[in-house]
C-alpha cells in the first residue's frame, strides 16, 4: 500500500475523503502579491518605501525592472501549487515615461494583463497611497490640504477604472483594495476631522459603479513612525464598509497581538457576503513577516473551510522580506497558506460541530487533539504530486539565484 492509500484509510475512519480535499484545494484561488519580489518599490523610481511600512535586509537579487520582476514572479508561480491570482499595486504600472498616479490608465497594465492571460490567472489591484511626494505630512485621502486630498481622490478613481478595465480584459472580477498610511506619530488633538475627510474622499472615489470591481477597505492599528493614531482604523472601516455595501479587508498583521483574525472572519460572515484577507505574519512590532504554517494560520483556514466560505473569503498574501531569497519567501508563504487550507479540509468538521452542539466538550477536545496526529504530510505530498510538484523546491531556487539573481549588480 502506498503512503497516500494508507493515509486515505486513516482519514476515512473519521469520515474524511482525502481525494475530495485535494480536488477542492486545487480550485481555491490565492492572490499572490507581486511586491515580495522587489521590496515594495515598484517601477516609478521614486526612491524609498514610505508610509509606515518597511522592508529590512539587503539580500542580493532584488527585481529592479518589470522584466526582472515578471521573470522572478513567473519562476515562483511555477513552484506554487493550486490556483493563483496576481496581486498588483498601482506603482507596478509599466509606462514609457513617468505618469502621475492620478493619470494612470488601464493601458499601463496591458503587459500584466497579457502575463496573466497567458497563464490563465486572475488579477487583483491596489491603489498606491504611499511612497509619493504627493503625500503631505504623512496624509493622503485624509489631508486637510484640498489639493493633496483631491489628488489622491483622483488616484483612487483612476484605480477603480483600471480595475474595471483589467476585469474586462481578463474576463473576471478584480478586488480593488484601499489601504492608506495616514496617521500621526504622536498624540493628535483632533481624531475626528481626518476621519470625516477620509469618509468624504472614499465616497467620492466610490461614486462610479463598476460591475467587475470588488471594492475593499483595509484597516490598520499602527505603522512605523505612525504609532499614535491611524485614520483608517478597524471601527472606521467596518462601519464604512457596512454602510456603503463594500467589503472589509482584514490583514492579520494589523491588530493587537492577542486579537485573532480567525475569530473576525465568522463575525463578518454574519453580515457580509464577501470578506477579503491579507495573510501575513505579525512578529512583535512588524506586521509583514513571511507566512509560515503556524497555529493562527490554521485557525484562519478552518474558519474559511468549515463555514462554507470558500467562495466568500478572498484570500490574498501580503508580506515582504528582503533578508532572504525573495523567490523562496514567495513560495514558502503561498505553500503555507495551501497547507493550512488542506489541513482544514481534512478535519472531520461535521463531527466536531455535532459534538459542540450537543455540549460533549470532553469528546470535542479529545477528537480535536486526536486528529492532529493524522498523516497530513502524506496527503500534502500527494497534492503536490497531483500538481506536478514535490516538497523540495529550494535546489531549483538556488540554481536560479546562481544563474540569474546573483548577476544583478
Ligand atoms: C500595509 C498594508 C498594505 C501593504 C500593501 C503593500 O500595512 O498591509 O496592504 O502591505 O498594500
Ligand atoms: Zn495588507
């Protein structure tokens, strides 16, 4: 008997069909952020990354051009199992000469659309409200300076139009996620006015109706150098999204360390038909470490799978590490998400729920612990094999590093 046959039997004893789980996993889209490949710098050559986010490390081989980023991305995507989408930011526009962010158009993303269509991938989009001289005093959409605020409103509108264009050209939907870094390093004297300005700006941006755009807003608790006050807080955006009929995007690096996004997902599912995610790993003050298979990631996956929310939760990755091989970082994070989803798909969820509902809490604990020992790794290996992959991928990445990345000086 092969490993997978033996594993299938063990899982079957708990009423779990491993082959069905494998097939389901293959069709769960994961949006892979392009920005892991170049330390979130984009193609504007505007200089440093600002807005309270940081990449640390200077591992050699960062992609510096669209050609390099696409080549690296393509290489990484091939080593990722399952269904993928491409997650772009406005600063990844491909233009002959510099184009202001409020003047960006769909055509500046034609090369990405071609890249996606050749590979049968969907695309998601993000306006870029950071790393720009047009941010004034750390503010964009909430700025008291009308010129600044209106510039960013125009950018927001331009991006939704681009998202619609991409949706049409790729024949799908596009998640357009708004995150702004606006906030203050130290105690402000007015916490309301910036929020009222943000509310007004968002209303202006969302005026136009688009059938292919899924609009989302992403909250945050604090940024580096923006520790005391964040305009786009969790309460602000949840109320905004609920009253405007748009979607919340939860980034699991954007909450207090003891808060769990896994618990927020079902809370939102009670009210929203869609919830978007930025899956990342918070470590102390940093919110953007490479995703690995840890407990909270498993809990997030469980809340998606056992609430029948595979079509409702839009899963995207968001992390950036410049201290290790960036392609490996990309792959480890995507594979970890896939592992967590597979793990959740292999749980006897109906049995566990029945135990909870009949208050058999002792057995619930016993069973939850027991299934942790099932041969999950054998099913993962079978899944990889069915995708034409193996667990080992580092030698290929190392060869690419030697042949391609190391030559970038
Ligand atoms: C920042 C947010 C945001 C960015 C990306 C680049 O804290 O998480 O989503 O990481 O848009
Ligand atoms: Zn995020």
